[in-house]
């Protein structure tokens, strides 16, 4: 769009430009200002912001990106380019705010009043009067209602110069306590929303695209904040959420519909490990062992320690294994956690045992084979398990014999 420079104020830290007319939207009603460029003979300006003063004059905050500030003179003809991509993002978010407002009043209640609004290219933020948390089901309902009106692709109706009394009698939403002139501008989504508004909007609701509510929270007493994304931003958010779910699903090795249950289980397990079942649970397994729990078989000058616990956490078995490893004397051990449908066990050797005497990994693998499972590990430490719980005695017996033979053999 062509325009003529009226005034140009240049100082070190900022430059202000006034034109005879401007295609740039000045920040108003929570909708951020347009940005873009202004070009003239021998200079180019970047428009960073646009504000309207009390007299209604548009003040363009600009930066000289080419040419000299001295070349910008009153009377110069300039060409204005509004960043239209950015504006599209803004007006999608702005138009969605109207739908969101109407939907919140329908779902949450007609006590809902607008308390604040910010519309930027990347998101919209809308504050309302409401005294408690907006429940997730309500947010889902609000989002669905907005999406219905987006998909109906309704044409917005703009009415300029409507007498304020007429606007009020038609039930138009206005900002409580705001001073309006005698005549106002009405923006209507027929059969859904009617508001006093001077902003820029989509022509049809379908241009908004997907709207995703991403946040609900408290701002101050009695004021809740809702944040949402639309268009490309809404679609990207959904994509990112899909990726996240996929990553979690493969990390926890469960299908997405089981994620909630799986994480719930992990949280409970973690909590019980942390606070409970005795503050030093591994010490109690070890002290049980030292108090005579389990069995010790001699094998020449060495010994084989065998102990089984009902549902012992792997972490605690490993701590017992660690203690037996460091304790003096030549020793091999089999530590078992026996559950209703699964056996887990550790086979290991003490540090003092000459390497090559036994191979814990191979012994564990053999035991797991009997239990119909798998596992293995290093010569000095291995973990394995299986589901054939009724074959546990046989597995322990076979592993123990193998260890005893190897240990006894080292003496000869
Ligand atoms: Zn509006």
C-alpha cells in the first residue's frame, strides 16, 4: 500500500514514523500490532510495532535497515508491506478467541466475563471471571464446541457504526467497565457469538483450523486463564503430542492405550520402594541371610549360598549380591525372588575367587532355560529369570550342583 510520510522522529534508541494513512494494525484490544517493512526512495524501514495514541494517530516504531535516517523526510512517498503470514496467524488466534469466549459461556456458565486477552501470532490467551478450576471435561467440551463452529465454516458479519444502545440490546458482549463511544463496531458469528470489537478477523471460521487448548490455570482470585493454539500451531502441537506418546510407548513397551496404567504402576512401585517396607530393606534381606535364612552348601574350601525370598525387589537382591561379593572367602551364590507367576534370580561369585573358576553367566543361563526364560551376564555376576515357577527347585538344584562342581574342582 502507498502512503506519505507525515512525521519522522529519530533518536539513538528508537525511531517513530507517522504516515498519512497506514495499513498496519495498531495494537488494540489484546491483538498485537502488525509488523512488516516500509520502503521509500533510498531507504528501507523495518516496522517493529505500531501503537495508536490518544488522538488516534498511528505511531510506527521502526528501525532503519537500509539507507540513512536523514533520507526519511515528510512528503516522501513510501510503500508499506505488512507481514501477512504473521497477520494470518494473529487473526486466526483472534477470531478463535471470539469462539472460545462464546463456548466458555455456554459450557462454564453465563457468569463468565472477559477479564483480559492477548492475541499473538503463536498463541491466544484469554482470562475470564470464574471462581474455580475449569475441569478437564469442560475444557474438552469447550474445545469441541469451538471446533464444531470452525468446521461449519461460517462467514463472520461485521457491523460498523452501530449505536451503543442497540448493540447492548442485541446482547453483544462487551468489556465490563470499558468506555465505549456512541457508535461501536460489532463482530458476529451468526447464531453463536456477538461482540463489540475493533480487531481484524478471518472472513470465515473455517480459516481458524484446529484449535487446541493447551493450558488452564489461575491468574488471581476469581480469574482463570485459558491458552490455546490454532492453525499451524494447533496442528504442530498435536504432532508433537503424538511423537511424545510414541516415545513413551516404546520406552515403556506398552501400547498407547495402556500407558496410563503402566505409568500408574511405576509410580506406585517407586513410592513403595522409597518410603516403605522398612527404611533399609536391603539390609534386612542381608540380615535375614546372616540370621540363617537360606542354605549354605560347602564345596571344597568354598561355599555356595542359596537364598529365596517372596517377591523381593531386584534392587534389593542386587544389594545383597554386592555385599556377598565383597565379603571375604571363596563363594558363589544364587539369590532368588519368587513370585506367583515369575522367578527372578542372580548368580554371582565373591571377588576373591580366582577368575575362570566358575562362569556365573553360563550357570544363570542354564537355570533360566529350566524356568523357560532367559538371561545371563558376566562370569562374576548374572541376572536371569523365567515363568515356570513350579520348576524352581529343579533349577536351583542344577545351578547349585554346577557351581559346587566347579568350586570343588579348583582345589584339585
Ligand atoms: Zn475481534
